[in-house]
């Protein structure tokens, strides 16, 4: 947009969605000046398994996209620069950006490492125009060496879609009263919460645009979205009223890794699960969370995926206590001869109340109560000590034997909280 043009009056709520442009790749280009202006791909390996985490705009010009198989990306862009990713560095830059946003207002909802909603609604104490604030945020972020695109609207759904309209380093403003006109012609897939299955179901019913979705009958929408039908119609019309939440409820904590070479031995699968679960346990402790449901996810060489869950006897953030459960879980998902491309571990059920549960863990039940409690306390002391060392000296400061056997086997492609752990 033209920042020099006069700003129209703003009445009512003002929500920004700040989206860092090609964030991981931008940080890599910031840290490697020789890579600037060149196609950079983060995650995966051009010669092995894995998927693209993200890529620079120069790589996108060749058709490379996030979540694309590495082999496809290598074929589209043979001269790309590949890097496995440096997530500690990305988190550090993300924190700098979030600090900028919280310097503008305390009403910040970070939704991912590179996105956040910001409520800048004018009030009696602060009458500054929302677009002026967006421009200042964009300039302050650029001073860090990365860029962002910003959507400005009266709702979170409008701001989110607006942020995608002008990339990189764009600002798209949807003034109060123009939401429906802005949303109506857009394809339904532009609205977050509409995945491939919902998109196909809507199109089968003749709904292709957000305007058509906003006019659709409640019965039609309920057949696709169930109890969320009204909520989704309001969002399609740009009329949702959801607030910028300072503390989003965490429903699950999970981590998964794609391997450079398929795993074919049970010992390697278990060692990998032990290492992956260490990441999950540490993140649970950081968040002060304990969950009752443990899940393992497995993807095979034919790209099919299966998962299995266990109910824990008590809420837990102790990955050492989970290890006795993994062999039986693996045997439900894998048998000799099968090739494993991806593994994931997830924990959920944070708000469940303790109750009478049929324990599936004979190995845990057989331990006398006092010994069980003592083992748990010992694990907590050990994990607290390793957490402190890792916080101070980095992830590689302390490693268990399973971490060493896991080392070098992944592709650098990993993700946190993947969508499907059911």
C-alpha cells in the first residue's frame, strides 16, 4: 500500500496479523550475506528423504513450496542452497520480533514462531491510527534484518487473510465496513480452518467463494463443519468476534522427525522415539504442563501414516517414565520388514481429571507404590538438571545414549505440534 496517502477514519476494533516473510530462509540469508538474492531451501536434503520446511522467495520463483518433498524441490531448483535449519537462531529472532510487538501493546497472541495477532484498537488513551502502528512495526522488524507482511482488519479472520495478499513486506488494510466486500470473492481455501476435506465438501455443494459460504444455509454448513457451522459463516463474512487471546489454550505438545534413511530395525525405532520424546518432555516442563495421553505417530515408505495412543496412569511430563510403553506401541504399528520414514511423539489431555482408568501399563503397575514414587522423583531430579544444562549450554550439552544412536539419522526436517495426532 502507499504509506504516504491519507488514512481514512477507523472506528471499532483493529487487529493486526504480523507474518514474518519466508522466516527461516530470511534468517539464513541474514546470517549468510553471500546467500542473499539466491534460492535457499531450509529443511530436508536434496539427495535424501525429507520435506521443505520453508524457502526463500527466490526459490519460490522456481515453484518450490513448504511441505514439498525434498526430491521434488531439488528437481525444480537444482542450484538451490540447502540448509538443515538452525532453530535456536530462529527462536531468538522470533523473540526479538515478539518483543517489538509487546512494546507496542500487551495484547499480543503469538500463534506460531513467525505469526502473531496484535490488538491495536484505538481508545481514549491511545488514538493512534492502526495503520500507522502497522507501518512502525514493519520498519522496526526490518531493522532486525528480516521482513514482515501485515494484515489490518476488524477481525482476526480478516487480518489473517489480508496478511497474505501482498508479500513480501506488504501491508493490506481492510477498513471497517468493507469486510464482506473484501472477503466475498476470495476462494474458500483462503480461510484458515478449511482443509482439503472441507474444501472438497463445500465445492461438492456448489460453494467456491467465501461470499457464497457466508450466504449458505446453516444446514449445509452444519453438514460440513458440525457445531462450528455458525462460527465458520461469521468468519467467511468477516464478522467473527473472537478476541486476541494472551494465553492460547495448549491442547497438545508434540514433535516429529523425518529420517534420512528409512528405519528398518526395532532398536533404531525405539532409540529414535526415546530421543524425540526428550524434546516433548522438555517442552512440557517449559510450559508447566502434564498430560494423560501419550501418542506415537509413524509414517511408512509408501507415505501412509498410522498412530496409537495410551492413557497414562497419572498426568506426566516425564519422558523417562514413558519408555516402558514404547515397545508395545511400536508393535501395534510396525512389524519386521516395514520401513519407517517418520516418527512422532505427542502428549495431550492436559485438562482431563484423574479418574478410574484401566491401566495398559503392566510394567508400571507391577512396581510397588513407594518404589514407583521414588523412581518418579529420581527422574524429575535428573530431568531438571539436564534441562538447566541445556538451557545454559545448548541442546547438545547433555545427551542420553538414545540421543547418540539417533544422531545423524534425521534429515533436518522436523515439526512441532503436527495437526493430526488422533
